[in-house]
C-alpha cells in the first residue's frame, strides 16, 4: 500500500523555523525523486522544492535561500527545513514523488503569523 505521511507543521511567528517530514511507504523510496508542494487557502497547489535520488535539489524562487530539502533513504523520509518563515508561507504542505504517482497524503498545516 502506497502511503505518504507528512508531519511537523505548526504555528510560528514570522522569522521562525519549522522542519517538516514526509514518511513514504509502499514505494522504492531511494530510487524516486521527491517533491514538496504547498497549498494556501483559496489558491492552487504549488511546487516548493525537489530532491532527486542522487541528491540534486531545486527550489521555487519564493523559498530559495530560506528552505532546504533533504532525504534519508534509510528512513524512507524526505525533509523540508524552513527558516525565516513569512506569513505568505502559510499553507498546507504536501510531499509526493516526481512524476506524481502516489496518492496525496493529508498534508501538514503551517501557519505563520504574529
């Protein structure tokens, strides 16, 4: 059974940090490129960051220099370290494979506000 479980979200003030995790099961994780997406209220889901199986990374312009994606293949987990958070980062964050081939998880809510 293919499953993605995101965690680590929460409420944080502007300038704060959070570390999100996404645990994958039912896929050969080490061979997959993994992405983080986010969906803000009333907006479409958007790409945030990507990490290939070899560790190559790329980011949306809006998060470059603030967010860092990483992976632990031994734990079948992909991470998103988010620093210098802004109110516009408020969204539900999701992970998925690239290309998208697994059901979306429930996501994890990130709220940035003073």
